[in-house]
């Protein structure tokens, strides 16, 4: 087994490189992704090695990036589109929802929409507005789209390659606050399927599930809870749409308690979906109602107060107390 | 004149040139006062960059090199006109009377706006490229319905000129003949992307295809920017419809404090533009034509220093917002989810305070 230590940013870069080496039809499109290597340097050096036809510095228009990726897909190419930040995906929303999501169906399966839309998402980097949003639920809500998120360099490396290989369109959510954290990457063996949820920490009392940047927060909460004698099972969702419910069900059947964590506003969200679905699927094994720890129903706040908005260890532990204290 | 299509009233050396359509109407006193504006706004940028480096701002978007375009356009406005900026119009904000420390609120990440847009008739900054241009056209449609003697001036960059919103705004403005002036600062770059990627023809020529005039002005020539904008606004107020102005300039600094321009441009290019500095050009004119004495320039420089000191103090005094303020103004009318969130957070904060 060959493993190397690298940041998530580097792992994505290496993953993109491997996908491009493997398949000449793969190309990257985005704003400032060539010479600059993207504002987060995820595509650093790729234009130099693969040329301007395969790493395209586009004119500044997200709708056009995705709209032309659709045409390229029809023509047999696999475009990986970079949205510079979460808050700038909305000009492309029309193309994503109206064409990307529906063309396989409308062409009766003649077309495949094997394209990837990379989205640096979530907050925690002290940025100004529109640079810290979590729009995943809009996409998860749309039939025809798949949504995934990585939380480790190893997953970043493999999941980006698996996404590019997929014949379905995938919204690939990258937790930007974790770009610079290092981890082991196994360069030979993919960890598991693209949509498989993974138990990051085994526990017995409460299942805590989330994705992207929340995974680290959940693990820290589990450490603290352990010291207080409560055992949390931490699950990294990875697949946001579809969600790997069998893995979640197995965990909740064991623990009997569920907390779903996310940065996005709580209402009509991924955590709402998880709690609702598990309430149905684990009707008789839940020992307490499932809870959500999420962002509030407000536009993402100015960064000086973003930590009050984002799920914190404290808020997760409060939820843990509530489900542990519950007597039905 | 090198470029016949470029409106220029002052050469980089500060010598006047004539133009068939535009003549400078500014007095020496006005020019000196606009010189002062440019110096102060540049000082604001330098101070903000230092504040960012010292961890006091999350980000800063400098305008060095674009002071002529912004002070020229900003001073051409009539008090009742309304402006729609991007995140880089600090010079326009200055001309509109927005308190300078308020301009920094967004960049200190204590606010997602920063000032009262109705009070200063200057909309809050828009970061999503191109959005505000459509909003500006809508505002201009309102002016039309009110029969008011006002115009709208809206800003965007060479990069944003590729956004659907901007091009759709052109269609609407033309179709409804709205009193709006589109002011595009072509500073040659998106972030790293050269303006040649956005357009194979000079940007101002696009306007004609949409059915209204486009003018390319030397963006480093304060006098020309002032006259071209003034004329376009007057025309708009008089019912003449939209104009697009392309201020041809150069971003002397980085895109923002997060950017590293050495990755995509060469120093030689920056050197060339240094000789076209908008402030030096006006200074040369003031000396040559108006015999402005060194003492006057020194007084401006001193004022700029004092300004920077005060700005720094004001910014450092800006406290962390009350976290509960995130629940304010989300809606105009009471909303149960917002109130629930407010109560939840208040309880959490009280609990933390008690610990
Ligand atoms: C819709 C959208 N996409 C991407 C961005 C990220 N971004 C911020 S500024 C910028 C470049 C803008 O260039 P230009 O319009 O020329 O304005 P300048 O910054 O040069 O003033 C980019 C790509 C954004 N703010 N909004
Ligand atoms: Mg520009």
C-alpha cells in the first residue's frame, strides 16, 4: 500500500490529474483555473501540463460554464466545472436544474450528463459574504442530480475521480475550510463507493451524522463527550444525494439516538431529510426523537460572528444531552 | 493622440489635448479639490491594505490606478442621482459622502452591507458579479415612472461584462430607454483572466449592438472621465437613454489582498502603466497651468495622513457585532423561524455567559 501525506487541496489536484491522464475526454473549465491555478490552487500546474484546451480559463460567466459543459457532454466530453465559490453557483442554477438534471430523461437516455460541478462550500474561513454558503440542499432536492462531499484528503483524491468517471452529473462539494489540512492518501486502493457513508468513530450511545467541514467538529464533540462518559458514533455522510441510509439505519439501530449536523440553514435541508427518513426507517429502535444541529434561518452572517452560526462542539453536545436525557 | 477612439483631455504628461466632442469645464479650484479626493482615496487603500495585513480586515480590494476613473465619474454625479457599485467603488463611495469607515465594514467582516444606501444614494456593494447592473436598470425604470430629473450610474468590471445579467441589463435599458449610465472600468483583468478573454472587440463597441452609444475614455484621465460621465448622465436625465462608458485603465495592485499577481502578469506591464498614473498627471497640470505651489500639495498630503490615522482608529474601534444581530432585518415582517433561532441563540449565549 502506497500512502502519502498531503492536503485536501493537493489531493484534489492529484485526483484531477489522474482523471485527466486516464481519459483524454476529461477537461476542466472555470474562472482563473489556468495560470493562477484557481483561487484555492486546486488546479495548480494542470494547464501547464495539459494545455489550454483541457484546462480552460473561461470568460466570467457561470451559466456559460455549465451550459457549455452540457454541450460538451452531448459531444462526448467530460467537463469538470469549477465554481469559484458556493455563492457564485447561482448564475448557473438555471442550466443545472433545467438542463443538467433533466437531459438524460428528456433524451430518453440517449444522452449521458457525465459532468462534475466542483463547489468550494461551507464557511469557517473568515471570508466576506457569498464566500461561505452551503447550497447543497437545492441540488439534493432536484431529481437528476447527485451530490457528494469529501471530508478527508483520501476521500478528496478518490471521490473526485469516481465523480468524473460517473455517467451522471455530480455536484461535488469541497469543504474549503479543510483544504489545507493534511491526511494520508492511499494512492492505490479506493476506500469505498462514492455514496457510501463511513463510520469515522465507533460509538454506542448516539449516532452523529454530518458531512464536509462538520465531520471534524463532530469528532471533536465525540472526544469531549467521551470524557463525560457518553459514546458518540460519528458518521461521515459523503453521499448527500443519494444518502446511504442502510449505513445510518445500522448505526441508529445500535445507538437508538440520532443527531444530524450541517452548516446550512435547518429548514428543508439535508439534516431534515436524515431525521425524517430515519424516523420512518428506525421507528421502533429510536429511543429519543432525532435532532438537528444546523445553521439558522438567516443569510450567512458576517464572518466576525460566523462561529455562532456554524454548528459548534457546544451545540452538538447540547443536543447530545437532550437525546440522552430524553425519557419517552 | 494615439488611439482615436479613446477620449482623452489630458496626456500622461499632464498636457491638455482637445477632443471634438468633449471639453474640460473644470476650474483650477475644482481640479485641485478632485486631486485631493484622489490622494485621500489612494491613502484609504494603502491604509486598508496595511490593516488587512495586520489582521484587522478579512480582505481588501484596492483601487490604485483607478482613482481618476472613480473620482472623475463620482464628481460628475448630481446629488439626486443614484449609484450601484461593485465591491471596488471606494472612490465613488467617497464622492457620495459615505463615511470611509463604513466602506470598511464589509471588509472587516462585521457587516454584509455597510451604510444606509438611501441616505447616500449609493447602493450597498454587490459581490455577485453583474447582479447590480440589472438592479440599476430597474431603479432607472422607477425614475422614468416618477418623471424625476435623475439618472443612475452603475459600475462593473471587464470581467463582469461577460455575465448574462450585464448583457440582459443592456437589452432592458435599450428597450425601455432608461436613464442609466453603465460605467465599466476595464482594468485589464478579472482576477487573473485578461480582458481579451472577455471580449475580442473593445468593450465599449458592444453598446452599439444593443442600440445605445458606447464611449471609451482614458480611465487614468480625471478630466476626461468627468466630462464623459457628466455628458452621459445629462443625456440620460434629458430622456436620451443609456450610455455605456468604458474607462480604459489598469489595476496597479493585486485583485485583492488574497491575490498573487506575479502568477499571471509581468512587471514590465505594470511599469508602463505607472507612467500613466492618474494622480501624477493632474499634479503636473496643476503645477503647469495653475501654478499650484508645493505647499498646497503638502497640505493635501498632510490631510491624507491625518485621514488615515483617523480611519485606522475608527476601524479598530469597530466592535464585534452582537451575534443576535444576524436575526435582524432578515424579513420586514415577523417570521417564526427567525424568532425561534433568535431565542435559541440567546439562550445559548446566556448559558455560555453563565459559565
Ligand atoms: C458571479 C461571480 N462569479 C465569480 C466571482 C468571483 N470574483 C470576484 S471578483 C472577480 C473578477 C472580477 O473582475 P472584473 O469584473 O473585471 O472586476 P475587477 O475585480 O477587475 O474590478 C471574480 C471572478 C464573483 N464575485 N461573482
Ligand atoms: Mg477587471
